[in-house]
């Protein structure tokens, strides 16, 4: 089972549930409530994947837990962890061959979005409304489907959950337990659906074939302004909330070698590396000298525009690890940059890329905005796979954590910013 679950879920929920709390999890007429963390691990041909989701409020009288793992959770205390391995199709609806079918090219509604024609691309996901009216699909359906392959006159459309044929390892941790007050109404949550639908699985290729992210000018951007001019003004702002930053820190704590020399790529005034990590030296490479100079972790820093010159100003095998935090979506020459990261890394050194769902709109590449959030790790995986310079590839996601009460967006977003990561090691 996933060995980073405990480190990444090292947070505390606000205790506002009253003084007398149940000691263990029970289904009672009093409606036991709980908070749980779910870690779903699965593999595809090219990578290992871990998708984590926190459910801060489950009603065990009403909500549905997978029956295979429920007995391992009942009568258990806070911090108890239950694990179960699900065979393909056991946790969710198994793969169905009749949900993968061919349609004529004309069945794809390219002009569904006004003033923004969309061409179907192999391996990509689209709302089902794009093939509404076909095979009993309602025109308003927004659940995603996958275009498996594209020919001159036909499309292969796959409506199956992308995890339907995968073995799934589920880890569940009890975070909190309390007695519910009187409730009226409410909805029923199917936990299996909550942790597997509309996201996890999209990171992997369809049947091992590379996803076509490369047409339609994927690296074009809205702003024509040069990056040097845009980043000339320092922006001492946090690009994710403090909870999300802490989750990034937990990940870096595990993956970065202590005592090693680390390159922070496309860096700013925050590196998200915990101060207690014990890194030997962190070197910053970014676009604004004032922001780089304000970073207390940097032993040295340098201004360098990777979109103008993707060659890193460092020697071969100079670093033990490289990180890129919340910036990969701005790269217009990602293949060149990833290849040069491999050059400056020592063999076996990790390259860790983290990102969320916030960015500077004028500078983000076109393809990034068009993708589903869980397709973006797939795009970054393709960067890693392009030249065969990295192995031991992994993706990770964290969603559902509560947003800090003092955060700027606390009145608009209840949940913390989601965090996604992709990493590999220099071959």
C-alpha cells in the first residue's frame, strides 16, 4: 500500500463537533459522523498513480462505503487505517465492450461551443455533449468520455470509466468521529463513486497509445508581451493556499535527498520545501531577481528565461534533484527543458513537478486551459516520456482538504487548492 499516505495527510481538522465524541466508528441511530481520507493507488503501463481525496463530513447512517472495506472500519478509532485491494471492476462498474464504439466524424459536434470549434484528438477527454444524440447520450450530458482513436472518417469513443479495467488499492484513514446533531434532508454519497469518477484514470494513456496533445497550437498563449517584460514586476503573492503548500512540502520532504544540491526551476520567493528538510543547498532559477532574492532557502539564484533559452546555465550532473513548483504550465518549449533537466541531474536524481488549478491567464499555454484537471498530469507525463530520459514515473493528486479560515478565498472556496504532482528519476 502507498507509503506516503501518512506523511501527506498530516493535518488536523478543526474540532467544532462538541466535547463528548464517540471513541470509535459505529453505525447507530444517532447518526455517527466522520471525516475520512482516501488514498487510491493504481498502475498503468508507464507509471504508478496515487489519487488522494479527503471527505470532511460523512454520515454513516446515510452514506455508502464500499462493502468490502466497511467491516475493517467499523468499531475502529480515529487514526485507524484500513486497506483493501480491488480486482478490476470490483470497486466500480467493470469495463464494458459495448461502451466503446465507433462513430462517424460528423457525429462529433465541433461547434458545440460558440466561437470555439473543437477537433477531436486521440486519447483526449470531452464532455459527452459533444456526441449527444448518439448511442442514447443526452445532449446536455457533461460526464467525460474519451476519444480513443481518430481516423479520416471515424472516431472510437470510449464511455468506460478509465479505471474500469485497473486493479485498485484503496487505503482509508479515519480522521475524526463525532455524534451528529438533528438533520433534515441531505444527499447520499457513494464513496466509491466520489473517489473514482470524473478524474482519476485520466492521467494514463488509452491502451498504451500516446495522447495527442500536440495539434491546435498547444503552446500558444494569449499575451504577445515578452516574458521578460511581464515578469519584470515582482509579485510577492502565494499561488496556492497554505494547506496546499504544506502538502507540496510533505511530498518534497519524502522525495528530495537530504544533503543534496537541488535546483528550484522557474522559482519565486516561495519554494514550498520545508525548512527542516535538511537540503545541502538549494539553487533558484527564475524570472524576477527581487522575488528570487527574497527566498530564504536559496544559497544562490539566477535570472533566466527558459522560453527564450531552454538550456539550463549549469554543468552536466550538477544536481541531486530538480523541482518545478506551480510553473510548468508556462513552458512553451517543455521537451527541450525536460531534456536539459535530465542533463544537469545525476543518474537516479528525481525531477518533481507540482501544480494546481491557479495560474496567470496571459502566460499559460493554450492546451493547459483546455484540459480537464486530471488530463494535465497526463500532459506532463508525456513531457517525461518523450525522450526516454526518465523512469520510475509517478503521479499524485490531493483534493478535498479544508481551506484555511484566514485564506484570501476562504469566503468563496471551502476546499483547499488541489495539488497535482508528476515525477520521475534520471535514467
